[in-house]
C-alpha cells in the first residue's frame, strides 16, 4: 500500500487536479442553503474536451397545432404565439426511444468511425425496460465495440447534461477514448389536458472527445438541486402529471440559482455569451428566461432585434417537434448551429439545462473554428421538411394504441422513419431491426 504522503501519490493527484481543474465548495445564500460546486478555470494550455459531433432525429409524422386548436375549440394563437409551438412530433407504433436515438447516432458513427468509443450513455425518462439499459439495444444496432460501457441515466430533462459531464470526465482521464451520448424521449400528456399541446418526440446524439470539432466545453459550471414535485410520472402511468405554473416558476428560480453559481465560478456576465440555448418545454420560455437573467443582473432588456438575434435561431427546430425532454437543450443547440444568423467560430454559447424534480445547470462552451464542415445541417432540414402531417383522428388513434402491454406477441407494420425500427415484441422481448 502506498503511504498517504508518498511522493508518487501526491504526483498522481497533482496531475489529476491539473487536468480536470480544482473543485471548491461555494456556499449558496439562496432558497435552501444548498451547497453548490464551482469549478475554477484550468490553465490556458489545458486539453480541450467537448462535443465533437452532434446529430438530431425526429419522427416522420407531426400534428399541426392549428388542427389541435380547432378540435379543442381554442384560438390557434394560444399555441402558436402563446407558447411558441407550431407542430408536435407523432411517434408511429414501430418507433420508440431506442430507434429514435439509434437513428440520431448513425450519421455520427458513419462519419467518425466506431473505434475507441468506450462509453455509451442513454439519457431518457421514457425507458422501455425496468432493468436493461436502452443503451444496450443501441450498442448492437450501431455496431459499437464490445469494450464499451453501456448505461441509462434518468433525471427528467436534465439527464443528457449529467451524461455529457460524465463523458467529459472519462475522456479527460483517458484522452485517446471517446464517448457517445444519446438523449431521446417521447413527451406524453393526457388528451385534452393543459400539457397536450407541448407533447413531442425526438433524439440527439453527441460524440464527446478531445480536440472537439464543434463545441469545446468550458470547465466552469453552476448547478442547483431541490426536491420538489412539479412534474412526475409514476411507474403505473404512460402520461406524466405536471403542475405547469409551479414548474415554470421553479424553472426560472433555479435558472437564477445556477446562473449565480456559474457567474461566481467564471467571472462572466451576460455580455460574454454570443447566444443562449435553454431547455425548451415550449419555446416561449426562452424569452422569459433571458428576461429573468437580465432582471437578476440589473441589466436593461436589450431591444427586440437583439433578443431575437440571441435566441431565435435556437428555437426553430423545437417549434416544429414539441418537447423532447432530455434532448431539448441539445436540439436547440443543433438548431442554433445549423441556423445561426452569423458565423459562430470562436463564440461562447450559454446553455441552461433543467430537469423537473428538480435539477438545473448553467454551463457554456466555445464554438470551434471550421465547425460548419462537421454539422449535419442538410440532413436535419431535410427530415423536418419531408415529414407527413396526420389528421386529428390519426393522432388520437396512435396515441391510444401505444405499445401493447398485454404480454402477447406483436408484429408492427413498417411506417416512414429512419434506418432502424421496432419490428415487434416476441416472448416479452423487443425486436429491433434495420430497414
């Protein structure tokens, strides 16, 4: 055993500290005196770690919210303007979170290869099995190496951000390796409930590596947690319960808690970020979030054109898909990268991730030079442009059908979609296949 004060041990920990940065506790004077953790910036020579590639996927069907508004007897502007949503993705019977995630990830592994991917994390709150990680299904579909850890994580819509941080830590410890993060969800609320127009579905895949080609993560971050019941889904239900007004209030409250911690760690202010991406249960909350940040910092709200420049490019995709839970903030990042009004090279982005229950984190990253060569912009736009609208009756039929849970064998007819589909269920086992 190496003694506690042995030079070899001290050298080892010195190297770890130099690589990952120093961690120190900061007492939070906020609502619950929770202990936050701030990260001191490493030396300028520190290794870059972040998002090497990022890809987005959504189902091939959607319901126009104007159609839903007509059926519910409400003004369409309540959905289109009031919450900032135009369409919501509709998931056919032969698609689920596994196929959505695998379809999002396939362009990445085809472009970057599969070697040295030693970690696959699947973030979701729409799990398909109580024991087996959805990552294991995707591991086979994507043909990843056998020497790869596969796990599933959950904390409402925050899970992908926790996964990104875990992946970055692994890559820091083993710089020759890479990690693949999958975030996929299907947002469901009861028919005719207040949450119905915020339903949606989609997935984002991110490859995490050293010398990232898209976004280098800053080490400074601010986060906050508190045990609340603003949104939850018991095991016996397919549809979530949500206290909408309370959840929005807690979203905005924890945003400020996380932002203050991030500011303390980084010394940065609002003007130090070229654009912002927020968790988007509905896109109108992005403007509310930015207004709240300005108020908290005592800054006058910028003119409308400047707010639109800061936010709007990151809202385009989410307006078309609805809520994608764990994938939300990273779908917004895809939208911003694909549709930014000006070059983003060397620009710092601010990102806020929120998961009900609750967990919040504010963090940032710098867009890398030449990143546009490594985006999947054309594929993203093409899949949104070629989706097929469904009638209200078709939407309701699909909603009520779901995936059978009677324990019997089932075969699912093929629908439009990506390369992978759920072919059926046999002997209580899901059967996935490539088209």
